[in-house]
C-alpha cells in the first residue's frame, strides 16, 4: 500500500468510532468472526482493545495477529485502538 493511501485511511479512521471492543477474554473465534463481518460491511473499522486482552503481548503484536486471522491490513495502532482495512 502506498503512503498516500495509508495517510488517507489514517485520516479517515480519526473520524470513526470503535465498533468492536475486545475485553478480558481476548481474541476469540467469535471476535474474529464479528470482525470479518464488520470489515465486509464497512471496509475500515476501528477496534478498542482492553490492555489485558493482549494475552501477555503488546497491543501491536496482538493487532498483527488479529489482522492475519481476519485477512485484513493493519493500518494503525494508537494506544489500545487498532484500525483494520479490507
């Protein structure tokens, strides 16, 4: 993905609210399925992760695994907020 597209998506992501919250149970199969549904409908989604949901990893590593599991592109990680793009 080129820099202009990445910049555009990050800018667009600032205007949307998180649609999915990942809690203390972490990344489960049901969470992955829900993310797939939401990404199919919206193409760009924002996810809020509880810091303890990272299962001993940092949020960025968990976000990369989540992007791989959902076949999406990781656009941005800021604090505990993750942005994914279809």
